[in-house]
C-alpha cells in the first residue's frame, strides 16, 4: 500500500543506523499499526532541517519564543504553512480570560530545507496541538551550548502517536557524532477546528506607543507585583506611558515620558482627540510579567496598543519573528 | 490618577519635606528592619526614626539623620504615624536602586500632616514614580527605659565576629544565653540544641573588641526567634555595641555606613526570658 505523504525518515533514526534486527522487527509491527492510523487521520508531513551556522541563533530565538509559550499556557497550537510557522495560544470563550498569543515565524529564516504537505492541496496547512513546556525543555539545549549543536532536524512523525521529532547532532568525545532524538507528542487538529485559530484582527486601539527598554519596565512591574495583582497601563498621544497599581497600603504610578509612537495609517478621526488624554486598561500583573520575562531577545521594538478598558495589545517585531500578545482587561477595571 | 505637566510639580505646603540624591541610603537601612509589615515613623528636626516591634518583646529603631538628606524641612517639633513598611520599601526600590555606573534614583518625600499619606517621588533617568503611602494612627511602642538603670555592661566590637556567631547559632536551640563579665570568659554566647551545647567566647583582649566595660557578671537567656531579626542590621553594620543592664535587657546598637558614607544607627532591644531557676 502506498502511504502518501509520510516520509520514510519517520522510521526511528537509530534503527536505520544500527540495523538491529530485533528492533527492526518491532518497527515493522509499529508500521502496520501506523497504517491503520494513517487511514483514519489525514496524511500530514512536515520536516525542516536547520544547520548550526544558519539556523543557530535563529533556533535560539525560537527557543525563547517557546519559553514564553511555556510560561503562558499548558497547551499551544502550532500552525504550519508552506512558508510560516505560527504559535497560537487561544482560549476562546473561557471564563478566566486567558491571554491570547500569536507568534509568527518565517520558516525559511530558520530552516535551510523544508518539506511540507498539508491536509490537502486546497488547505495546505497543518494544525498541531502540543504542550509547550515539553518542547521548551528540548530546545533549552540550544540555550546552554549554542555552538555545540551541529544540526537540527524537526519533523512530524507517527510513532506510537503523532509527535514532533527533533533530532539533534551533538559532538561527542569519540569520532562518531552523537544524535539525540526527542519526541514531543502532538495532536493534529481537524479542519473543522481551524477557524478557532485564525490570525487575530488588529484591535481598534485608542493609544499606541513604543515601550521603553523592557528591562527597566520589567523591574518596575516586578516591584508593583508585590503591591497588587492588577496593573493599569495608560498611554496618551504625547508619548507618555503610565503604569499604576493600587493597594490598601499604597498607590504607585510610574511615568515614562517622551516615548516614540508608531505611525499607523488608519483612523483620520483619531487626530481630533485630545493628545494629553490618557487611555488605559487594567490587566493582571502576572500575565504581563510572563510576557516581559520572555523577551530577552535583545533590543527590539515593542508596540503597546491600548483599547480603553478592554485590552492591552503588545506587538513585538524582531528579525523574522512577529509576536502579538493580547491581554484582556480584568473585570474590575 | 492625573497626568502632570512636564515641568516639575510643586510640592509645597507640607509639614515635612526631604530630598536626597540617592535613595539607596535610606533603602538599605529600612530593608534591614523589615521583619514586620508595620512600622511607626517619627519625623523630627533631627531626622527620621523608624520603629518596628516584635511580639511586644523586642524592638528595632532606625535613626536616619537629617544631614543624610540634601534638603530637610519640618514645621512641627514631632510628627508620628504608622505605615506599611513593606510597601514603603517596595516603593523606594521601584528602580532597583539604580544600575551600576548609571545615575542613582533620587527621592523626595512629603508629608502634609495628620491623615495625609506619605508622598514619595522617585526619579531616575527621566522616569518618575509617584507613590502615596497611607498613614494610620501610630501604635504605642515599648519604652525599654534603658538609660535609667545604673548597672550596665557594654562591649563595642567589630561586627564581623558577632556576625559569625549569630549566623551560626544552632537553630534547634530555643534559647540563646549571653554572658558578659569583667572576669573570664568576658563574653560568651551559648546555645542548647538537640545535639549538644555550643559556646563561643570572645575575650576582652581580642583585636575585635574596641571597648570593654563590664562592672559585674550578667548572664541572661533570650529567645532565638526574637534575636534573629537583629542579624540583618548586624550584617550591614561596621561595628556593634552590646549592652546589658541589671534587669537582663539586651540592647544591640549597629553602626552602619551608607553608600554616601553617612553613618546611621539601628538599635535593637530584646527582653530576657523569664527564668525559674537562679543562675
């Protein structure tokens, strides 16, 4: 039977190298089991290979994105298209109003070769649900010895269940290269759920401002976290950003002035509004800190958009990563 | 919360107003006292006194003299209120005391009188933080009446050696016994833990001892849990004076040098543990 779309390399890597007979036999058993699976779920394939020189720092960057994801939610959806990877955290309709995160990466920037085929020609995409902290554990290897990993291959494979297989070639003391294989279980999502993970619309914000250096912001927010669980972010069109918290014991406000503002070519009507007026939204401090703590990418611009009393939208652009973070206002605002 | 114009806001009409270029001076002192959330604050022409009490058996007082500040004005003789010390410290620490090499955050404090909050304004590199810390009626504090007793043993020593002794105290011992005597062993700290008794002696001839004045042998026991909060100011101090009076009350005085090389004092009083037997 022809199994369309499943790469031959989905067989366990070590088996092919050692040619261990007994292992090969158990693999054959697995294969026949997988044939059943592949009949039930769509034939999906995706594989990317990154070599250290080109993808090296990029993979480090990806690791940081994944690290942020792990901090934010238990589950994340990875959407794969021919050109891009999207990480989506979205819990629509929950009572707890979890933040939404949308991260977009250009695959070509991180992988030297990519092969992909989605659900069908018409819908050439793959949606996978996974636990980000399982993936971030794997990628933390890059954080510690970036130069050491020579090669990274990521592919979608069906072992006992669908998983993302990461194969990393590491140097070893002997002449033979050491290959480390990690499998991260994933759950392919059927097409009827895809509409839940579409790109969010840019919110109709009333104020938009570039954040000051995140390190400074983070320190202030960390101190404020000890005073209250909610923080109010306010900005006006004169480049002033105000962070404030209130508790029984103290009220604290920090003013960042003379910040630059991004130019958006929407809303001609907006220019009529009072420049000094502050637009604000109150959000959970912990969620804001998760976002700020994740961004050690280095100097990059983060845009903060505020929708009065509804939401804070953080928009980060660096290299080929676009990160959007939607913080809903808390009920008390 | 209202937005303020770019020009410096006028803080006037206050009963009290103080300004310093480096918030770290006062932050460092207050951090060592933070074993309780609440503190009494006394503002007077000579400076600021902060009092923290522990279970009505121990008390710490910090004296921040007015000359530590670049500007210091007060209209009344004495103003007293209570506030949340932990929040005050968080506010003072909002900029983290400045990064290495960069300008240190400056601090302005204003208090307008009874019922008003303590208002802080901190500034670093153009970023301004305003804080309002609510004040309450002050609590009654203990008066240890230390100076009226005649008999007093006093030893002044460099803080390092006492620091070592205190940080190494056996935590399984509920009590700490301190002996001060004109005869050997002169100064001894003992603990009685699960695994045995531990004693550390410092002789009056030690290089660490700068001043030794003991009129009679005094030995008292104190709860370890009550003495523990004194370790923080001890760690920050250059020198410490240990005094014990005939009633067995202990007074530790810590001399601390701030970042801007001002000297501040913190004193720590502790009640002795009632003993049934006669030592």
